[in-house]
C-alpha cells in the first residue's frame, strides 16, 4: 500500500497521504454505492430534507458548483455594469455575509490581481492590510521586543494555531480591479466602516450598493446607506439607482426592492453553495470581474465530477468526511506553496472556511492558518494545504480558481452527506437581542476598564483578568477549541483587528489548541444539531462615534451590542462555557487583555 496518492483532472490536483488517505478510501465505496456523484449532478431532491421540502413547495435552491444557470445573468449584469460606469460608480459595497459573500470577495481579488489597475502586489498588500483573515506574521510584539511570528510569540505545543473565518471592513485604500473598481464586504452592524465611509464624501458619491442578505442587520445597513446618499443631496430616483438587490422571488426583500425602485436580480434561495450564484457573481461582476470567463473555466471540471475515477470533488469530499468520521474534526487550511511561483489565491482559504462550516452544520471546524508556525497534524486535526507540499501534508489541493470553486463546493456537499448534515438548510435565524446584566467584576480605571460577564461558575470564580484568562485557557485545552467572537471593528489599522489577532495568537500559544476568530457572528453557522465543542470568548466595546439607524430611533452601536448579547445567550443555551468581555475603551481594554494574557504564560 502506498503512502501517497494523487487525483488529477484538468488543471485540478488532489493529493492525500497517511491516515487521511486511508480514511478517504474507506468512504469512497459507500459514495458510489449510494450513487452520490450522479445524484449531486442531477440535483436529486431526495439527498437532503431541505431539498425535498423545497421541491414539494416549488422553490429553487443554490446547489453546489453549477456554472450553467449563471449564464442567464450575463446580459443583465452587463447592462448594470455599463450603467454604473456611465454614472462614475467605481466603489461596490456588498451587504451580505457567509460563504457567498466571501466568494464574491475572492473572485474580485482574483481578477484584481491580474488587472493593470491591481496587479499581484496589490492583491498581496490588501491581504496583509485588512482583507478577510489578515495574516499574523506582520503583527509586532510588545514594545522593546523583536517582531516574531504569532505562532512563536510564546512557548507553544505543536498543535497551537490561530485562524480567522471572516472580516468585514472598509479599508482606507481599497484594492482596485479592472477599470479601477473596488469591492468591499460589509456584513454586520459595526459602526466603524460606515463612519469612515460617511466621512469620505467623494468615495460615497462613487458607491454602488449590492444587497444580498435577507436579515434584519442587512436591511439596517441598507437604510443607513439610503440616509447617507440622501445627505449627498441625491434625488430619490438617483438613490434608488444606487442599489442592486439579489434575492429569491416573491419574498419580502424582493417586494421592498420593487417598492423602492431598486434593480432586482432574482436568484435561487441562498445556501452555503453560492460561489457561482448571483449572490457572488453580481457584486464581483459589477466590480469588474470577468464572470463569463470564470464560468467558462468552471465548466471544464464538470465532466470529471460524475465519473468513478479521477473525480477530484468526490475524493476531496471523502478526505473531509472520512477524516471527521475518524475523529479529526479540525481541518487546518494553510498556504505553504511547493514553489515560490505557486502561491494560493488571495482569500481562497477564507472562503473555504465558512463554506465548510455552513455546509456541514459545524461538524467540520475549519481553521485558516495565516502565517505563524506551520501546524503539526494531531489526532483530532489534519492539514490541507493549497498549492502545497503533497509529500508532507495530509492533503493538498491545487488548480485554477474557477475549478476550485466547483470542486470545493462539491466536496463540501459530499462531506456533509457522509456526516449526516443537511447542507441546503436555510441560514441561521438571527439569535435576537439580549439585555445586559451586571458584570462579575471590572478591572481598570473607570472609562477604560474591562467588564467581565459570565454565568459559568469556573470563570466567575476568577479574581482578576489574568486568572480569568488562565481559566479560559485551561477549559479550551480540555474542550479542544477556543472561539473568539469579536463584535468590534476588524480593520487592522483603524479598528481593533491587529490587537484581537495578537491576543488570539498568545492564547493559542498558551492552550496549544485551535483558536478561531469570527467577527460579529459565532460559528458554527447553521444546522448544528449535535453538541457544540469549545469555549466562547466574546468581546464587545463602547462606540465613540456612532451611526444613527433611520426609522429605529437607535444607533448601530447599541444594536451591535444587543446582537452580541443574543449570541452569548445562544451559546450558553447550547451548553457552552461563555465569557463576555466588554471594553469600556476598546484599545485600552485590548491592551490590558494582552498584558494579562502574557503575564500568565
């Protein structure tokens, strides 16, 4: 028996070795007996309960990796893009979240890196400066110490790792794609990005808003943009033309779009599989991505997904599902290229992470490794590298972006099938709002203190922040995962992005377990009917400059805090240890947390 195997189809190659390969081989026979490849290709509604219900009710859903139906978009997309260019609209703001929003960002960056306006250097710079999941290698240590990789910041076990799922930020200098266009994803009520945008009137005048979310937070952001455009003295007709709404037909968002006079693009109901759906292609295309070329490239891998041999999607899905079935629930997504010229696509892992989490209902824990020390595979985690080292890692995936969009969605569906998850379930419901309670204790001077809120008796027994973080680290080491959920501004320069990532790196080094960061939303995202694992460290903070919400007599800051309290309540009800740290001053509070975390190491 060989220790290393490879599947090649067109430009895509999947490799696996060792126990991960063996686990995948044990599942492939079942997949063929169950006719999963053919049933996926034919969109067999009997595969999952949500698909069956949708078929009975006459609704359509976004299935994995289907470039064909998206071709119907091209003419309408071309018209909208021409109208935007004629009006001088070069900034695209995407109001949406989850895997489809990350796919839109990934597609845009792919074409921006290849355009004269962008270039490869710009793409890399955006990733370091504040795109989804900014790296850790650039983060400096405390003053007086040399800079080191975050994974090496403190003594760490071999499995210490930090990852980020997604960020929402309006960077100071956006990456430019074809025609000088830009795309920015806004996926939550954090006031910082909107405050920066509202203060840049020229940029706001060049902004086109694409609305893909179907939740209260997205509608709140849409209404804020209506107000901001109104402050530019635009007419109601001009404001209406600044919005493009992508949604399923017949629902409330479609009716609101029609009533407001917004351009409307109908789409299947949103699922995790949205990379080649209107939810991702419309914002990316309006920002200059060559959607027609992307679809042509994606179609090349389709024939391989129904055959018994050299089927990259089936093999990758078997790798994912097989590994989890043997107890390896954490997949570390890294980018360690075999050759300097073979660099992974900027943002590829940041799309794969929410795709796997959402499609498998949290049964797979994805961890994005953005620099630091390489993660050594352990008994409960495995390493998948992108354009990586096939003879060294558990698995590697390489290939053109368009093909990978199809293969990874297909693999996520196969993995969900093996794990008994329903990947077509609708996105999670909003957890609602919660009411704040009294803190267990505060540390720091008034106005700059850190408030500790928890109902967990172990955390509540801590005397100070150092003791609290020591308890969090011990619990995370026992439960296998620390989830940091930051309801803060992820921008690394103007927000708290760098400080949160530095704190995560220190805690990862101390507990030697995976530490994930999510911004404004906890994971797993949907459909997790199994017991969650891990410890939740949630962070909120006072807002200095806030944004009023039209029609709610409220501002984004309190709305953000109330949603965070709802998230904390949902995590507690799921049986998880939860501690919420409220920062009366965000920067001062994070500095105090960093000192407390380092002092206990």
